[in-house]
C-alpha cells in the first residue's frame, strides 16, 4: 500500500472558542498521511495519484476563510476534504495549536479515518 505524507505544514486559521481566538488567526501545524493508488508508481503519472501541492493549496484556501470553534471539527473538515475532493481511501491527521498556553509547546488532536469498508494500514515507522 502506498501513501503520501505531509509533515509540519504551517497554516493560518481561525479556530477556538475564546474571544482572542475568534478575533484573529493563529498558526496551526498539520501533519497528515493518506493512502494513494498503487498505480502512481507503476505509470509515473501524476494523474494516477493525489497531488500534494493541490492538497496543501486547498487546505490553506479553505482554512483562510472559515472559523471553527473546535480543532476537532476543523480536523474532520480536512479529512472530509481529502475524501471528497481527492478520493483518499484513508487519512491520518494531526493538528496542533502552537504556543497557546504558557509552558506548553503544542495542543491538538489526532484523527484517523477510513472510508466505509477501508481498513487503515498499520502506522508506518
């Protein structure tokens, strides 16, 4: 099984329930892994896989114009975007807010989802 990973993608987003979080955007860090068809490696053709540059551009565009109260809801939105627009069979996503609390580097969520009937592969090393 083949997959693409994107690590430590920094995006500006508005997420949170506190007034300071609703007033201005904040930097989030996203890391994700998602399945791709095996055919991509066989034919060496971008049309057989998921273009990670398009994934990054779509995530940045969507998060720039939306507000989410919960980071969990934002994560589910990103997973659904990968399912609906890029036809990913499964997604692992980690989202972290950076430096939002004194003495804490990151707080965030980890989401794993597979399309109905799709079993996620073991976590790669």
